[in-house]
């Protein structure tokens, strides 16, 4: 029985983490290329490429988006589909299925969303950047897990499990924020079409259809209906991911099959393309100096660095103090601060929310500078805190 559970739960999680670690390296490389390209002699080609428009006309459907937003709206739906799959697996058979194991990281994640938003609002809430309050609320799983991988055996598996659980709950909250606060006005007709596509997916499952291809046109209908309804199109990916059965369906492990097929595509193609299209910012001509004098930039930095570490760490310690749950095996209280700091690496979803929150290039650039500086600072701070907590334990013995 234990061997079966290891195959069904531990191995998919291990594969997920391995892809996230390697994907984090590719993501970093793509971000560096974007920044260098945007500040080179070929910077015009960078911005011209992503602002090139592509139109799709299918009867009543007429979608006209630039290349950047085809990536953000369509390809990123694959990323959020994988997020949906992972969320459901954690709820059904992972770290979130057991209340005593889940309550502390869930509360930590909620604190890690609320505190950055509060700090951001206190700094920039009265200005032009007020709509960006959710930018520092997100955690980038790929980068955060990648840093833990670099720390190697200096960090226990319990720390990895805790960080991953916090990041997954963080994703759930971020998805809800995107759906509720960053839509363009609801069209009930198109929303009904999207809902009809979802209902047909459920119907096919009830009929025992396990092959993937019949679901592909339905997924397209759900995506188009969601996009046209005014709800952000990536929510379609989340909903479809949540519909994927965790346990074997008709004798087929659909969940693992889909994740093995699509997670590498997401980690090594979709997310790096997203970074390449969104991370580029021309810092010449005083742009960096202007950003560093902007309250929006500092609101994002403070939200990521201060808000995350306080929100995650203080909430965790309070939950433990009042007996709400326990930490994973092998994780100690001293390591909570390091995990809280790593939670401030908000790269991918923070950039995603920036694109939703602002239309003015100046505000977008200021927010991006804040995301870069805040994420880098959080990564360094988290690493130092985790290494320091290990050094203290080695010097003083076990807790």
C-alpha cells in the first residue's frame, strides 16, 4: 500500500518539483534575455515584436490581441491549468487533505496575501498605482523552489513541503483575486457559453470518456466563452484543471498523464515565453531613477520584502502558539522566517497582475522595477535566513 501511495502521490510531487527547479533556471534566463534585449541597440525590435497584432475570426468570435497578450491570455491558461491540477491533487491526496497538516500553511498563505496588500495600500493607495494592490501578494513557485534546490541538503524536505503548500494556497487566492477584481465587466451570454462547455466536460466524464481529444474542442469553447465574458481567460485553465480526476478514471491515471505531458510545456515553454514577453523594460533615459523615486515601486518592494515575511511568518508563529496545527516533520520555527522571505519572490504572477492592473507604460515600468528588486531582495534574504537557522542549530544542537 505504501508503495502505491508513493507512486501516486510522492512521485508526481517529485516530478513537479524537479520541473519547477529546472523551469526556474529557464525562467531566469528568459527574464535576463528580455532585460538585456530591451536595453540593447535592438530594443525597438523587442517592443515591436510583442506589440504585433494577430486577429482570429471565427463567426461571432473576433479576437484581436497583440502577441504579448496572446501569450498572457491563451498560453498562460496552460500554466493555470497545471496550477488547477496541482491544487486539486493537494486537496484530495496531498498536503491540504489533512486539516491538522494544512491549517498552518493555509493561514500562513492568507497572511502572506493580506499583509503585502495592506502595506502596498498604505504606501500607494492614494495614488495612480492604487489598482496594483495585488501585485506583491503572489509567490513564484518556480523561483522559490529553485532557491531551495540550490541550498540542497541544508534545508529539510519539511521546509520544501511547507513552502510549496503556502505557494499553492497563494495561487488559489491569486486566482480568486484575478477573477473578482481584474475582469472587464461580465457578459452573461458568453459566461453561459463557458459554463455550458464546463457542463459538457462533466457530462463526458459521467459517460466514462477518458480519451483526451474529445475534451480539446470543449476546452476551446470554455476559453473563448471566458475571454468574451470579461472574466480573465486564464480562469478557464484553472476551472478545467480542477475538473481533472485525481484518482484513476476508468483505469487510467489521467491526472498524472496530463501533468507529465503539459507541465514541461508550461515550465520550459509557456512561462519562459511569458517572462520574455513581459520582463523587458528599457531602463535607459532615467527610467530606473524615476522608478526608484516612485511610491508605486517602493510599495511593491515593501509589499514583497516586508509584507510577505511578516504576513507568512507572524501568522505561522501565531497559529502554532494557539495550537492551530503543526509544522511539517523536519521543519523548525526558526526556519519560518526564511520561508516567509522566500514567499516574497513574486516574479511570474506579479508581472501577470501588473499587466491586468495598469494600461499606462509608466506605471507598468515602475511596478516591474519594484517586482525585480523586491524579488531579488527576498530571494537573498530568504537564503541567508535559512542558512543562518541551520548554522544556529548546528552550533546549539537539536531544538
